[in-house]
C-alpha cells in the first residue's frame, strides 16, 4: 500500500471512533469451531487463492489453492479412510498464480479450474486467465485470454443474461474484463472501468461479483475499486451500462468531505442474502479497519441504501470476503479473512436485530482468501477454507455431522452364521475414517433382533474398543454399537455384528481332505495322516488290492489326524484310501486310491528326537515343539526342577510335535524334557533337560500380520501366505463377499503361515482375510483382500515339486543351515546323520519356495550326510535330493554376518522393498521411520543369504530413514547398520521416465542469474517442441514439471526435431550443501536420460520493478523470466560427447565452449582443421588438448565461474509489510569434475535420482541426470 494510502487509513481509523463506526459485537450462542491444518504444499511462500468444487470431474468436490510467487496450483482431496488430506501439485504453471474459481466456464457440461496469473509480454506484464481441466489421465492447460497488467480477483456466472456462463476479472488497471467461450475459442471483452480523481489517479479494481444484487430478476456484475467505490455493470442490447452503487471516500475532489468519513479501498464484495430477509444484497469489506458494508437496492426510491455494519477491529485489514452457510445451521453468513491472521464470521441476529462478529480461527499469517463449500464427502456439512500467507491451507468447520459407526469383529466367534458351542462372546471394534471433532464414546447392546439401535446413553469411553457378553443362551444373537463424537452428535443407526450362533445348527457341507501321507513304515506297521478343513473323524480302508478288506478308524473330530495300520506283512504293497465325516454327518469325503510297501525287517529303533524348542512363552503358557525321524507320540515332563513332577501328553503319531503347557506361574524358572515312542512301541526316546522362564506380566499384544499374499491360484484352489512376528496359529476366512462365510485353519504355531483353500468356484472373485492367534489367545486380524480363481478347464496338480540349489552354509561346531529352492510352494525336511542311514530329521511345515532349515546339536569336526525333501500343499511328493555331505567346524561361531549390497527397490508412493545380502544365513530386520530414531520395525526369522523386506503404508513424497540388521543362528549379530534414507514417490509419480510429449515446446538452454537481496538464482530452460498439426485442443499449453522463479511460459515456436524438456535449476548460496543428500561412494546410479542442450548463449531479461503503475496490493508480482532463443532457430550440427556419447546440438559455427548435460564434461569445441595439432584424440586431462583427431572431441579445462546478473526484488503484493530478505553470500568458484570413475555418489533433492561426482576437491557444479536440476556440491556433510 502506498504512503498516502497508509496515511488515509490511519486518519480513517481515528474517524471510525469519532463518527461512531464501532466494532461489531460478539454474538451469543457461539459455534464450536474445529480448525484443521490441511498442510503446506511447498517449503516456502504464501497461499493466495482458494476455491471449492469438482474440478477434476470425478464426482466429488475438492479444494484448490494457488501459490502466488511459487506459481503452484494445488488440489487437496479428502481421504476419509485415512482421515487426512491428499495434496497434489496439479501444475507448476510458470507464472505467478493468483485468484482461482471452479465451474463450467466454457458451458461444456464439465467443471474446470480457472486461475488468474501474470505473464510477461514485453514491455510490460499482462494478466492472463488459464483454464485447467482433467482428462482422466492428468491435467491439461488452456490459455483463456489476457487483459490488464495484473488481476486481483475473478468471479464466474451468467453476468450478461445470455443463459451462458462467463468469467470476470477485476484488474489493477481499473477495468473489469469478461471472458466468454464460443465453443472453440475464447473472447475477451472490456466490461467497464472505475473512475479516477485527483485523489486517486490510479484506481484499480479490487474485487468482482456476479449476481442479482438489485433483485430485478436479472444478474449483474459488480466491482469494487481502490478508492472504496462500488460499481454495477448491467448488460443491455447495446453493450454494458455502468452505474454507481457507492462512491468511495477516496473519490471526488481533494480536501475534506462533509459528513462521516468512510474507509476507502473496498477489497472484497459478494452478492447474496446474508440477513435472511429473502432478498439479495451486496456486501463489501474495506481494507482499512476491516469495515463491513451492506448495499441494498431501494426499488421505490430507485437508489442504493448503504449500511455500515461495523468494524472487525482498528488497524485490522480485510483481505477477502465470502458468503455461505459455513457453520451448517441452515442460514448463510459472511466470512472475512484479515491481516491479523484471523477468519471472522459476521452474521445477523434476527431476534435482536443486530449484526455480530466472532473469530472462527487463525493461522500464522494474513488470510489471503476464504471460501465456503463442502469437500469432505457430506454435502449437508459445509466448511470454511482459507488460504494463508504462512503457506498453510486451513479448514474451519462446526461439527454437525454424526460420526461413522465402528467396524466390529469377534475373536471368539469370528464368522457370523457359524455355530459355536461357547456361550460367552468377545467382540472388538475399530473406528472408521476421521470424525471432525473426534469420537467421544459408544453405546452398545446384545439381543436377538438384527435391527436394534442402542440408546443414547454412553456405555464406554472412546479408549475402549472391546466388549464381552454375558453367557448367552442357545440361538442367534446380535451385537449392536453406535458412536458419539465430542460435539455430542450420535449416529442415528448402529453397526450390527451377527448372527452370533450359539449351539449347533444343521451343516450340509462335507469336509475337505488334504495332505494325505504315509510315514513310519516298518515291516508290520505304517502311519497314515491327513488334514481336513473342519473338525472331522477319520477312516482308513486298506488291503493288498483296491477292493480293500480292512479298516482302521479314529472317531475324534479333529483337523489333523494320524492312524496306525498294524498287523501288516513284510515286503508287501498295500492299497489304501482315507475318508472323513464332520460332526453333522456330512460325507464321507474320500481320497483316491494310494499305495505303500512295507519293509522287509522289523523296526527296533526308538524315534530320534531333535530340534526341541520353547516358544510363545507368556506369564502362564509356553509351547514346546520338537521333531522325530518317524511318527511317534508326544509327551512333556516339566516342573520347577529336573525331577519335573508334571506331565502333558498326546497319543497321536506325528513327526512334528507341539505341546502347550498351561497353568504356569509368572516369573518362574521351569525345567522340561520331551519324550516320544513310535507306533511299534520303541521308546520312549527322551531329550535333554531344557530350562525356560515365564514372563512377569500377561501378553496382551496380538501377533502382527504382514506380507499377506495369494499364490498358486487355480480354478478351484489357492494358497494364502503371511508372516507374524511371534509364533501363532493360522486361520483364513474367505467367501464371495466381504462377509466371507467359509474358513480354513492350521492350529500349528508358526512364524510363516500358509493355508490351502480348496473347493473354490472357477473364474470367481473371492474375499479373504488372515488371522493368527498366539498362545495367549491374542488375535491379529488382517485386512479384507481379494483374489480371482482361474477359469474352468484346468487339471488337478499331480506334480511333485522340483528341488534345486541345495547348499549348506553358516556351519559352526554344533550348527549348520541347509538351503534349497523349489519351483512351487512346499514344506521343508532335512534328513541327516553321520552315515547315509541319517537317523535325524529337521522339518519346517511352512510352505515356501525358498527353504532354510537349521540343524542343531551337531558334533564338532564331524562329517555329516544329509538329503532334503519337499512336499507341495496338495500332497505331491516328497521330492528328494541326492545324498550330500558337510563337515562341522572345530570351534564355536563367534563372528556375525557381514551385510553388503543394501538396496532400495520397487519404490512407489506408499512403499519400498529393502534388499541386502549376508555372507552366511541369518535373519532379516529393518528399522525405519521419519528420523534416525526410526520407531518402526519389520522382520523375518527365516535364515537366508539374500534378504528382502517390503515396507508398506508409507506417505507419498516423504523421506524415510532406515537401517538393516541380521543375526545368524548362533546369535551373532552383524555390525551396527548404517543409517540410510529413501524418498517415496510424490503423488502421481512414476518409477520410470515419461517419454517427452509432442505437446512440449522445443529448444536449447538459457541462463539467467538475478541477484535478489543478495541471493543468486541460476535458471536454465530448454525449449519444447510445438504441438503437431491436428492436436485435439488448440491453444493448450502443457504444464511444465518445474515451476517457481524463472520458469518460462510459452517461449514461442522452435524448429522441429528438437528434444522436448524443461529444466529448472537454482544455484545455492555459499555455505550450503546445495540441497544434495550425501550417500556413500559406490551407490548405483540411474542411467541418464538423453536431453538435448543448446550450446549457444541466450539473451536474458531482467525483472520488472515494483513501481509499475496500476500494480495493486493484491496483484501478484512478476517472476524472473529469460528471453527465449530466436523463433525457428535450428542447430547447425550435432556432436557426441567423447565420455558418455550423448548427442549435443550446436547453434553456432566455429570454436565454442560447450558442456555435456549428462556427465558434466566441458571444453572447447573446434571443427576439423581448426584444432592445434593433429592426429590425436582431444585431451581429457584438464588442459586444452587437440581436436583434430576427431570432430567434436571435448577437452576438460578448468571450469569458469558462472556469470551473474543482479536485479531488484519486487515487493510481494500478497504479503503486507514483509521485511526484505537479508544478504546471502554468493557461491564460491566451481571446479569441473575430472573424468574417470565416480569418486562418490549423492542424491538429487528434487527427484531423488543418484548423481555421480567425479571431483575429489570441492565445491563443484553437478547436474542431475534424472531431472536436470543443477547446483553446487560442497563436499560431504560432517558426520
């Protein structure tokens, strides 16, 4: 604001008090406003404009902001699932972006986003309106038209009564312009202008509004000017007529005016019914003392009535004004954004006949613009959005919307409609989305009706997320719950979980059989085992022929069973088949005919026990597991001493044993030993004494489920796999809807889980989720996911897995790790011993393609024989490897694994995969987080050489710290991992380079260096190829991918055939690290993308000063722009860089200095015959070598310092009385990197690409091969 204007504002503040223009009184019955900081879309700079609407045509409204000097245009989309705003930088337009609206400005039937900006059209700035529209594949831009030197505000509506929509701008040259579409082109019309006076020789238009302000049934256009005047523009058959609504204080002749002195500079106007009288009025907000006006047309008197409603505060300046039902109470209000960082609500009290004001909320800078709209998915709820000069976007809302009810599950009765014998039900719930004011609590009930809504009496607080029923009687029950938020809004409905079926019900589905196996074969006995997907009995029919003549049965209803067949004959082949019926009598389900052959000699050896482990230890429970080399029963003796005293047993014949010890005491040391006898009665074999200590407190943390996936999907089956961070069982719910309806389980406690789903329908989409419960009953529940079965016509899998890559690693004196691979998911088994008879066995029932089995309890300096075997999930196999040997070491392993080749792969917006290798088998751990303190961890207990951990659920465009760790089976950890970082892709990003579009405009490089308050900017740009003939929309300019200071807009036509690319570089001041993130040498770098860079020097153009006439306090200041090369200029030749072979265009004949854009090589180019000397390659040793030996050979002399062109910094019209930035030291001399292998690597702070550094002394200028950004690298950061 000019000095005279400041003096006028000060005088008017005194006049306000003198003439009784008082502050607006605070209203009674204040709303409870909730403020949300929606985020800041860039590191620095203010937000200028805000608009709400469905700008991207996806059916849901969004909020749009403009970034002023930064030139960005940002889309904020509400994500209800995450309860957060997703921010997309939809355009870096290359101009100063100001006012913004959303609407169907071209009458195409779709909404667009319209932005006023400023373009340089020498010799002055021009206000330009742009249209942005979303094609479904991205945002496109169209230049609507240009008008005055800058624009302060825009409005949209049918202002000329032609039943079409137009756009109107209020410009700093005092004019209002109309932009109208004729279908294929846009027209710009001067509607009218403000009047000037000796008091106001320059009278900019500050604001514009469209609406029926005089209630004559026709809309008009209204404008307000810098002298405080308000104008009405009405379309007639002969053009536009202008009339005065209110003459401002600054208009007319110089000198004092009679009567009350009114504030000048009407900064904002709106049209609407804010006083609830059923008629429209015109409302204005004055810049000085934020005085609010109402202008009402008196039809009888034929004139306008002006009312001063009051002031928002002495010295407070109104910057923006909006009208709407921002508090969702059914009546509209006025909302003003002010210089004292506030948003105010101004509303009329009909009962008292008074206007009131109340502060809605604040930011950390002046509120440039406000708007009222609905953008969070509930059209009945309105919100107030503000663009703040602190760079943040704010939302203010009165919460009148009830919260969403939570999602309910049960860990005791997980499947609604399934009958359970337990009568006490435990349910858990989780909140959905994000309530504006937050959840306060819940009301719930249990009954037999599916439609009950609990009363509005809060049962539990928000912190409670589970409930336990009383003992329920047999039948169908339902659990109902509803939520209340902190604004005391109750959800009118309820979430119902059920029916919860207590007791039994008819079951008509037979069980499914899987994993039929024969083991423990002797001369007289064999053990047949199989699994079912539900509790069922078991029958084995067998005999020497397929007619079978004998039968053995197990009447117990279990998921896994083993039945011993006795009284067999030696050396005899037997046929058999198995069958099962469930508890409802469904079945029997039968297997096909299978065979086995008995041995010739009796079995007299007891089973061999190995791999005894204690896991899942809590304060009351422990799980003991071990293996035997043949089917055997299970027993554990345990107690407080080696005398034991207590026993747990299971008579089933199995090779993988698992016993749960319960009723233990907390913080107590227990002794135990495992015992097993085979089916022949040999044994019992006994393990050694083991010791474990129970925990001091109960385990209440459920297992963490990760890496859920589906593999080997066929027409009627699929395998679901996942990992947990503690041993737990496996349970999968699945079905054709999200209600599931079917389940399959494995009660074995594992870390790696696999569950086979059978009996599926072909070509069908299935929902599923994984669940795992630990030994304490804590249940981890996975998310709902889907897979689709294959089409019909397939054949069952009858092929056993193929084993490959068998090796032994991590060998110590008592331990070794056996590794191998299979071509399909299969289990793991290793037979081993000191001879080819083996005698010992180690297994892992988890199905995987990469197998790792640890052999424990070996003897030092001993040769061991071993072979591996695997059976797939369909029971095919086992496949066996040939016999192999290894020799144990003589001393214990005390050396940890060595980690190498740490990489980040599969980088996306929300995830990344961390890989590394170790020199011995070891587990995998990744710590990660927003800082080097990490805070999150993912791990895998599988001992492998090649490690891979996938991280999901990350935020786009964010830098994460991580480190990797590995520990070998002996417990030796690797050395502490190095802290490393990666940055997820920004929203809309991609892991590959996008081919240059034909829409992009061509040409070479320019350098503008402008000294602004001591800060030096280096700005480079490359011209883009113009659109090809027949482009779908004429006049559309593609959106550059780099914006901000110095971006070039529409540089003009260029010759065809040039590569199209835009580069944006900012040199860094001395004393900084140039924004590059340090990495250790040896990091792999991405291959450079070819970019043609012109070698010809280009003319530059300075900034426009801040003293341009007509530049209003709200008009955006111009950005630095460089003059483009002459139109139609083509390169005279191309050469190849001798180092990286990149193709470089030349625009001048004769010797010239050039720089390769990829590897940074610089030197003097000399055409053939002009070099000094002959017959040799161009020198690459830092001297001026000869060039006669090859055209275009590049020497590498020491680089010269870049020339800078200082220029003035225009004052930002969007930031009031902002202090000028302090001086910053200029960059020091730069040194060109020598040729050869990179000395180290760094990473680009803009796009994250690796950047090679060839120099060994610093500072040095470097250029990113990915995005082309250049800067000064000043050496490694201090550690």
